[in-house]
C-alpha cells in the first residue's frame, strides 16, 4: 500500500510495458488507481497489465505509438470508456540513441525528437482535452512528463537525447501555465530521473564503452555513482514513487516543476 491514496483515480501511462513505465504503472495501481498501459510492445504490455491486474487492480492495455495522433485519440477514448474516466496521464515513453556529435545521424535525432518531444506534446494535448472541464473525463487531474537528469547536467554522447529532454522540461512549464490560466484544473509536472539499470540505462552504459569514452560499461556506471551524493544508481521504485506523489492530492499546489529524482547528481 502506498502512503499516497489514488483510490478511484484512472491513469494512462505511455511506455508502460517495461522498465520505468511498468514500475510506475504498478506503483499507481498499488496506490489504488486503475491503470491503462499504452505502448508499442503489445505482448509485453499485455503481460505487464495482466501481472499488475492479478494483484487486484483494474488494468488494461492499449496499443499506442505516442508519435501518432490517431493512436492518442483511440487510447484516451479507450481509457475513458474502459476505466470510467481519466485523471492521470504519465508521458513516460522515450528513446535514447547515443552518438558523438561528430558522428551524429540526423535520422536518429529526428526519431528522438518525434518520440520524446512530439510524443510528450501529444500526450499533454490529448490528456488536457479529455480532463479539462468540457472534456470526455472532465474532472481535471495531473499530467507527469518524464524528462531526465540529462536535462540538468552535461554528459558526453547524448546531445540529441539531452536536447529532447530539455524540451520536455520547458514544454511542461508552458503546459502548466496554459492549464492554470485557462482553468483546466490539471497540474502538469515533470521528473528528472537519474540513471536506472533498465534496458535503456544499461544500453547507455554499454554505449559509453563502445564509443571509447570509458574503458567499460562498469567504469561508466562507477563514475555516475561517484557523481551521485547518495552513492548509488536510481531504482525503478524511486521514479515510480515520485510519479505517485505528483499524481496525488499531496501535490495539489504543485504545478510546472521539474523534480530531480537522481540522488543529488544534478544539483
Ligand atoms: N533508464 C534511465 O536511466 C532513464 C534516466 C532518465 C530518464 N529516463 C526516461 O524514462 C523513460 C523510460 O525509460 P526506460 O529506462 O524505462 O526505457 P525502456 O527502453 O526500458 O522502456 C521504454 C518504453 O517506451 C516504449 N516506447 C518507445 N517508443 C514508443 C512509442 N513511440 N510509443 C509508445 N511507447 C514507446 C518502449 O516500447 C518501452 O516499453 C524514458 O522517457 C527515458 O528517457 C530513463
């Protein structure tokens, strides 16, 4: 059971099939929310939804490519219909393609912009349209975008990724401004996760060695830990608990922030 109560809330989380998103979906469910997972990975997403649902929560899966506006319309409609509303949207789906700047492939940068920036913007758009007073759900709510510690520090070989995560940070604040001024009753915040050993996090450490920046993935991870005052990598639960907090009424007067969840690495 969570210290924050989300009983009766309905959540849609992108990229929830695995990694941080799966942990966030589970934590939202443990706090009492019904959770719809949206992801490209159908089998993995359904399995994650079933696993979380087997503990008693209401869960579902919807195929969602966050870069596709039609997918967003269907995913939000399915969530409102199947869960009976929408109160929380977590824009967690993201990709990272490492490269030294001198070798960067424009197509990789375009792809990261599409998924990380456009995908988040569309999630904010469709979340707001559904949750604002005249929307299909209509009760206000919370949107949490997933930025990165990469938006707050410089790290080699992730120029494109860092740029997209800085964009997520800025667009979060614009969304909070519009939502507040227009009386939508929707809070919009983002988190900056530190390095976590998911598929993406482990891939990043391997890339650092492959690109000759560190002698091994382990050495790269060791240096990240060295830069982290709390002296360890992040864990999935660290990020998931922050999302539950920002979704909950405990954060009722918090909007437009970026919350570092990085053990102090980005201070
Ligand atoms: N792992 C880390 O160290 C770390 C650190 C900071 C920020 N983040 C951010 O956290 C988020 C989750 O990262 P993760 O480590 O769990 O990554 P991951 O690669 O393990 O999982 C990402 C999930 O997003 C989904 N996804 C990718 N593109 C999609 C699309 N177009 N539409 C829908 N779903 C899509 C994938 O299928 C996958 O399920 C990302 O936004 C990432 O940038 C991760």
